[in-house]
């Protein structure tokens, strides 16, 4: 994926994150890659298809991933 395809995705992703989780999102690094992993403890992959076909990777430290699960499940994981 080209970098110019990444940037338009950021504002909507941030909006969804903040609405669904009720938490602010701070982007630490955003860039186009050719691999399907991150260097974080947990990597979530979302596939997108349509005019463009690609995967979006979200990498989180374990503590952040557990916090997301707690919020989404409505309980302590």
C-alpha cells in the first residue's frame, strides 16, 4: 500500500476508536508496510476490499489490548 492511501484512513479510524471505546487515540507511528505483523505484543488485522484491497494492522502493547477487551466486553478480562 502506498503512503498516500494510509493518511485518508487515519481520521475515520481515530473517530471510530474514540466513539466506540470512549478513549482518546494517540497515534505513535503510522506508515505503509509490506508485511502482516507489528513489533507490538498484539496485532489486530482488518481486511479491506473494494476498489483497493489491503490489510490494516493495529499494534498494541498487551496492557492496551487488555483494556480494549475490558471495554468491549464490559467486564475485566
